[in-house]
C-alpha cells in the first residue's frame, strides 16, 4: 500500500517543514505494510529531506515533476538526476494539472518516465479521464491510450522488472472538487488498468501499485482500500494537514 501526499504549489517552506515533522512523529502508529510518501514543492525538498533524515523516519519523499533530459538549456526545469542526487525517492509524472495547464503529452510523460528510471527514481504516472470523456463513454479508451503510451516504450517495459513504477488513476473531475469517484467506479478502472499491465508485463503486473486519487479524505478512504485493485491513494487537499493525511494512512 502506498499513501502519497501531493502538496502541489502549497505551503511556505516553514509550514512544509512543520508538516513533515508532524508526519514523522505520527508515522509510528501506521502499520508497516503502508509506505507513506510526501511530495512537497521543489523548494522544500532539501529541508524536508533533512527533517526525515534527522528523525530517522521511514517517511518517503518525492517531487511533483521532472524534465526528461539529464541537463541542458531548459530554463526553469529540473532533471530526474538532480532529484536523485538529493536523495529523492519518487516523482509524480503527468498529473492532470500538468497535462491540461502545461500541455504535457503522453509521449513527453513516457520520456520523463524513462529519465526517472535512469536516475533511480520511482515514477508515479498519473492517468485519468475528464468528465466530458466519461460522459462520452470513452473512459477505457482514454485510460488504455495513457497506459499504452508508457508500455509501448520497449526501454520502459524492459526496465520495469528492475524498477518500481506506480500508476495513479485520478479522474480529472474528481480532483479538488469534493466529487470523489465511487469506490466501485474507481475499482472498475483499476481492474482495467491491471488488465493492461498484465497483457504487457504478465505476472509482474500484480507487483505494481495502482493507486486512486481525487477527493480522498479520512471519511471515504477505507472504501477504496477495500477494493481488490486499489493499492493506495494519491492525496491532494487532505495531505496538507498531518491529522487528515495520517488518518487516511491509518486505514490503508
Ligand atoms: P485532491 O487532489 O485530493 O485535492 O482531489 C488529488 C491530486 O490532485 O493528486
């Protein structure tokens, strides 16, 4: 089980440090089969990492994006290699906000995924349909396209047994809206994602975490975790307070 907090562009550094400290303090109550991950803004990563290290905490830390090149003339960008050199474990890729606000394509996300593997980071690849696509009845088609854009990459597929990868199903209409997908709606899509993974990766598909994101809260988390193909959650709003974040993790 993976419980991941996506802080997005929230919290000033001192607030992020306080939150990291509070999570480190509360994590000992969480069962050990649950991995807990925070993904602060780039500017907070070094300080938050230090807090984790000083507390000798099992808390994991990730970034919210990276570039697909190792280095070069890409003003404002940060490479996977740079993140790895800071002791970062994970990187969120292709979040729907990046796909829609920054025009990230499936192909660009696949290249970032490869860069993450090369650097030794675990990518969390976000996929999900818009409300319009759901209403058109093309959820599976959209999801399949997004999953296969990653799994059509021979280099990615051949790297997977040796490298962890996580898929996060986040229906766009459920993100930050309070309109969470029902556990059954989410499970349907997760089962479909698992099938795509099985077709490409065989038995290894069962080793890959497929987590749900979109308005997960302490009140609804448990119903997701009871679903056979839901292996955790990617949490936005409710990850900004230690109390709600840990309350979700406690149910995993
Ligand atoms: P939310 O965000 O939990 O605030 O809906 C989830 C996400 O964007 O990852």
